[in-house]
C-alpha cells in the first residue's frame, strides 16, 4: 500500500473522453472467453456500458479526469488479471456514511457482485446515466443513485459534508461524499437493515459499525474503504489545496 493516499478536495470535474480503450480492443478474444467463464459462475452478471478513468490530476483542491467508455466484461477481465494496463484507473463514486456520533457504517455486499462478501462504502460504477448532454459527469448524481439503489435512501436523509474524499490505492480511485445521519450508530444500522429488507433484489446483506479504524487483519473490508475509514476516524486525511 505504499502508493495509497487519502485526500480531501473541494471540487471534482469529470468529462467523457472520445477515446477508445486500446487494452479492450487488443484483448477482445481473451475478454470474451473470460466473460463466458465468469457468467457461468455468476449468471446475474450484466455486460452493460461503464467507464474507466484516465489518471486524474489534482491541483488547487480540484480533481479533473477524463473517462473512457467500455463494457463491464472488459473491465472485469482487466481487474481480475491484475490491472495490467496502467493507462487507466478503476474510478468510481462512494458514500462514506457516518452516524451522529461520527461512527462509519460499511455495507456487506451479497454474492453475484464485484465486491461480493466484502464490507465497503456503498457506491459503484459511473455509467451513461451520469453523463450530461455536455459530456460532463455528475458524480454527485452517480453516488446518489447508487445510495438509493443499495440502501433505499436519498441524500435528503443525511447532511452532506462539503467537498469529496478521494482514496487512491493502486489502480483504484474512490471519489466519496461524506454523509452524516442525525441518528446514533445503532439506530442508523437498524434503519438501513429495514430498508434493504424491503428491497426485491438487494445488493447488501448487513451493515457494520466502525468507531475505530479497521485493523489490517480485518480482510473483510475492501482496501479502499479501510483506508478511507481509517483516515476520517483518525482525522489524518491530507487536504489537497495549494
């Protein structure tokens, strides 16, 4: 994790690129073979269009990056073969959900999804629904959509903290908004569990409360979420403002 960093930024500017992903074009036969094997294990996988991110630039509290359209099959092959192409990043939106007392709640994802079995900050891929007519990406809208899909709550149930928390580790980049609930931790957990129980096809099975940073032995926690949670609970995140 020597290349890992957590930064607070003020603004985020993401734009859709007209480029094609050279790695996906060059490895199409391998991608298709890998996809067939993965679908046999996970019939619920859907090969929709998503975006990978070119390496971002952070300056003056602003993160800027271009996104390249691809499909989920290409992304999955890239991810599960060690992120061999380092010209792009796995960039996505996340929600760091905190209780009134400051504790962080992470959701455990059900089987059949990319983070199956892991505890992580709710969130997911940026996709076509998040791109405006001018080619700019609405990252807040993307995160809000994922939060509504995964926990059945809108941003109006929380106090959204200013700015974003960016966690970079290897080829993964989480762009998170910090959402503060007026409820104490246990009450918030109970409400979230009630919400997912009402869903016809839930992605999450549980929520775990963290008042202290997850330990490195807690391998159930996705690495990017472990770093983000540790940073906010220790108050040690850097501020990316020149």
